[in-house]
């Protein structure tokens, strides 16, 4: 498309390139431009349910803006199970993967957490831009994108209140979890707004699994709750199992809302009302922030923590 190339010559070159299945050497081209328009994506574990959809959101946004990406997978959950996110002993693996990406001359790196939490092992002063998705950083200079746990729990509890419930139980995740703490805050806010007294005994720990949630459901039903907010869809499955044993029915004898919008929510009978995580939008926002930094400078980023709202799926 240069002005000094005639139309006949240009068309002849394009036709020949097509016949030869020619593909431009982007690495050579980018050496001249001093930019690769390629971003590194590092996932803590691609097999965790949230990661693929976040990567897809990033990919979607990059496609729209002429960027490509390289994918690195730390496989932390596969190697160490849930234990990895309680400790920072994997810092060396993260450092190695970050430096591999830098060696491949990516313009920036998006790091995707397998669990939404504060990460302390992202290095200070890394020479290329970093953005975190589904996690946030102790370094305030690194922008992060997460979903709004508190607002989601507020919406879920408010929906149960609007349906006429005044005695609402909670099956919580691990009590030390950031997700659990934020969701309890949202639950409390909805109760307070509706003038319903908070009762600590209506929060029972389900530890994110179905087995413990069955015990938690039994305790809550003994307290005569009319509704339950389960902090994930797996624990909501424990409610279905317990109520079936007692010859009760979810949606008729007990209102129930889950969290995550996992595929299993569609398999329950009746299907489960749940809070849908904005995974695609988290990916898109992380990609948008990265491109803004690269094209407009770090000063174009107005804050370091972005919270994306969940969606109630009836």
C-alpha cells in the first residue's frame, strides 16, 4: 500500500503471495517497529473453571484491537491442589515464567489468578507493564481487575428478601477466604437495609464442598430458615441433596440462591438461581487496561483496582 507501488505491481505481488501461502514474519516486522503487539498471558492454572473464560475475554478484546498473545500456564492447582494459594512458596516459578515472557519480547503481561486473592509475589519494578486479573496485588502500581463479591452477595440476599424471606441462612465458604468475608459483608448490608437483625448462627461454614454443605444445611433448617444463600453452586448441591432426603423441594419449601453460575446449576431440579461471575468482562477489562498503558502511558490508568459486577441468573 505504499504510494510508489503501481496498482498492477501491487496486485501481482498479492496474487503471488496468496498462491505461495505467504505469511509475514511478524517478529522481523516488529523489530523494526520496536513493538510486538503481543501480550503474554500467564495463568496460575488453566484447568480451574474461571481461567478459560477470562482468557477468552482477553483474546476477544485483542482480536478487536489488532493484538496477539502468548499463553503460559503455571499449573499450580494441578501440582499442589488448593494448598498453593495459602502460601507464597511458588514465587520462583512465577519469576521464571515472567522472565520467559519478557525474553519472548512481549509488550506486557496479564497474570490470571486461579483464586481471587491478594498476591504478594509479583516482583517490584518489572521492566514491562503488568496487569492482574481475578486477583490483586500488594504493589499499588500494578492495576488489577476482580469481581465485586460484596455487591453480588448484597444482590443475592436482596432478591431473597424481595421474595418475602426474613430468616435467611448462609452456607459460607472457608471463613478465612476473602470471598467469604466480602460476601458476608454484602449479606449483612442487605439485612440492615431491610431492617432484619443479623444473627451469627445463621451463617454456617460449608468450606466450598457439598459434603460439608449438607451438614450446614441441616443446621440451618433446624433454625427454621426459609431461604439459603450458598456461596457457590457446589454447596447449593448439598442443599438439594438434604432437602430431597427430607422430602422437601427447593423453590417450593425453601428459596435458594447459589454463586458462580457453574454448568451444574442447569442440572439441578429445579434449575438453580445463581450469581454469574463476569469472567469474560474481567478478561476484556484487563486487556483494555493493558492496551491503554501501551498506547497512552501508565498515567491513562485512573485507578489500580477495578471491580466488575456479577449478574443474577434466575
